[in-house]
C-alpha cells in the first residue's frame, strides 16, 4: 500500500514538473491558435480557391502543372483499365475447375 502511495506522489510531482514545458511546447498556450483564427479576409468571396471567374467571353489560362497532370491521370486510368482487364485468372477456384475437367475427360476416355 505504501508503494502505491509513493508511486502516486512520484507521478504527481513528475506531472507538476513537466506541465509548464508541455504547455509551452504548442506555442505558448496564450492567445488564439493560429489554426482557429478567421484568417486575413473578413468574408469569404464564395469562389473556388478564391479565384474569381474570368470575364464573359474569355477563357481561363491553364497553369503550368495542369496539362502534364491531366495527361498523366488519363494515361494512368487507361493503363490500369487495360492492364487489369487483361490479367490472367490465377485464382485457386479456376485451377481446381480445370483440374476437375481434366479428370472427368480422363475418366470418360478410360471408360470408352
């Protein structure tokens, strides 16, 4: 019983010594969090990615990363579609079915 009490006091003293350092580790603990603040704008503009649409009659200019990203994504989908549809059927059920058919053919050939 005495060891449990001493362990409890040791844990509480350790907690009291570490608590100031644990509180300041996340940025001081005082004031608003930088993740919870409203940001630099008073109100959101309501546009996707805060980019207003181009004027009527004009098209949006593509950024440098967009064309390679779209081409790579399209080719990845095509390669996966072709590759996964053309892969061989290597399941145990298919192998067992083929072996059963071969045995049936051998039995029917022997009985004739």
